[in-house]
C-alpha cells in the first residue's frame, strides 16, 4: 500500500526523485474511502453482498444463497497471494527436515504448524544465485538482481486491478537494512505499514475520509496531467539517454494514473465493516514484534475475506531487539543471535525466535482454513502463501539455499522437496515462482534468471 505517513517504512535505495514522486502521489490513492450508500445489491468487483442501513453500509460475507452456480470453485486455481519474508532468515538446520519426501520428521522450527502438515510443502536447495550479504536480502522476491520487479508486484499488476487495493505491504519489527521487499516494474521500493492501527484504518474507514479522498485523487490526476504536458514538451530537447530516462518516468506516471482510476471507480463500492477490536496501543516497539505479528495476521485475514485486496506482503524485520520467549529473556538480541558462529546456546535462542514467528503463522493458517466460500473452498485453498527469506545463512551472510515454504493454494502438499543445487540442471527459486503464478492464472515464461517451472514435481 503506497502511503507517506510517518508510520510507514521508507523505500530502500535509488531513483530518489521518482520514488518520492510516486509515493507522494499515492498518498491520494490509498487514503481511506467510504462508499456511497445504496440498497441491497451485488458488487461488480467480487459479487459480494452489501446491506444499507440508516447509518452505514456493511459488506456481507459470501453467501451460498447467492453463489453463482455456473462458476463452481476450481481446486486448481487460487485467487489470492501472500508473501512473508524474514530479514534474518530461518535457521536452516531447524527449518529443513532431515529427509525428503512425505514421511519426514517435522523439524523444530515447523513444529508449531505441524497440524497443517498436509497444507504446506517445504523446499530446500532453492535460491536465485544472487549476491551474498544483507544488502542483497531483497533478492527474496526480486530474483538474481536484488531490488528489481518483485514477485508480489508482478502478481498485483495482473490480478490486483479489481480490488480496492492492488497490493498491501506490511512490516513488523525494526532493522537497519532493507525496509521493503516489494518493488515496482521501475524498481521503486514500496513503503511498508508497520502500525496495525494504520492498516486497520485503511481497511475499515470512517465516512468522513471519503470526500477528502475523492478530492485528493481528482486533484492528483489534474496535477499529473499538468506535469506530464510540461515534461513531454521538455523531452523533445533532450539527448537520447535522457529521453529514455523520461520514458521510464512516464511509465511510472501511467501506473499511478491507473491506480487513481481504480480508486475512483471503487469509491462507489461499500467499504466493509468489522467487529474486530484493535488493542488500545500499537505494539511497535522492537521486543513486541510477535504481538504486532499476531494482529497483522488477523487483519490480513480480514483483508482477504472482505476482498479489499488479493495481494499482501509481510516483512519480518530484525535488529537488536531482545525477546522474552515463554517468560525467559534471551541471552542476546535477534541480530546478534543470527550471527551465532555455531554456538549451541545462541542457536537454541535463535530457533526459539523462529518458532515464535511460526506460532503467529500457525494462527494465520488456522483462520484461513476455517473460512469457506459458498462453493465449499477454504480461504486457505484460495490463497497461495509463500513464506521464506532472502538470507540463507545469516551467520555467514550467505544468500544460497533459501529456506522456503509454500502453503495453501490447493497444491498437493505434505512433502519436503529437497533440491540438489549442485546439479547442472537444478531448478531455481524463480522456477517455483513461475508455478505459483500459474496457479493464480498468470502465464509467464520467465522470472529473473529462471525460465522453467516446478510443475512436474509440485502441482
């Protein structure tokens, strides 16, 4: 979600002027919106129902009585995409099962999600052949060239056009390196929301914000038209390389215009309401990362269930915060533990943090698996979830062999797919991404340096 409040993370690097322009313009796009009141009707966006009362317009969940019998749920397709990335990685020895196949023993880090064994698949041996180091962590969704067009944004540009928000970028924790894992086609890093209250307000807003949103969007469109006219006149006098740079600039403008048009179109769609109660404070201090994570996951479920967005990303940041796990304060901060140097006690503490993240993730899976559409398909089966990292071994700053897990999406799960990366024809992580995109109805020939897919082993 593009918005420029102080509560959000700043983008990572490069394209300073263009990035600032895009983020500023998107302030207008993603402000909260309240729909015009109307009678009971069926939404043109997602065929959900809305009720009008004297004081509010409320979005209803999907109902069997209004299901479209001509379009039954297809178990081999999914509607939504969620990416979850841990900046400090996942300790490999506790994340990977010791054996491949379906009869593996559940590794320690994944024990909190053991009851959903048949709903996820573990992958080892996959990476993008990207550079090493923390600065290259953003290869996670971008591929071999860190900071380029990311997987979630490629998906959002294909399937996010009919939802209120094309994509929403979230974060928990604090860090000193990457501040995002999502990048536009122009390699602009997107800011993240780290306050649950800000995320909540975007999803379930008051009607007082609607007129202001409409005014700002229309004003922004007028400003765009004026700036573009001036820039195009100026372009004719520039040398070739500068004209090419301005073409990139215009492409970014056109993306913003499309998003503005979409937001104006959705002003007439009722904004869903919810009975969810936020805590009285935002748990954003570093040592409350798990508490923030639980709330973010709750709101992510609501965002998907209400059809507010079809693409979400959650960045699990990490720096020096010292956690208390099960009432016991750990010996060192999160970042220090990731540089364990094979010290057994530091590894034990690091794995306890990984497991705490997995407990949060388990509740996310539980909620998604418990919600069904009128055709009987669970929200989990309708959502492709990618959990992983751009850091294979933080202790060595290695970005090879990235711990990866895929849940939901209606895949044939319940296995550990161990890839031998030493083989000349070994698949890449990008090949898995091509398979995930295909499940979402997106046919694409390549992702970064990958040009195959994993359909033969994972479907």
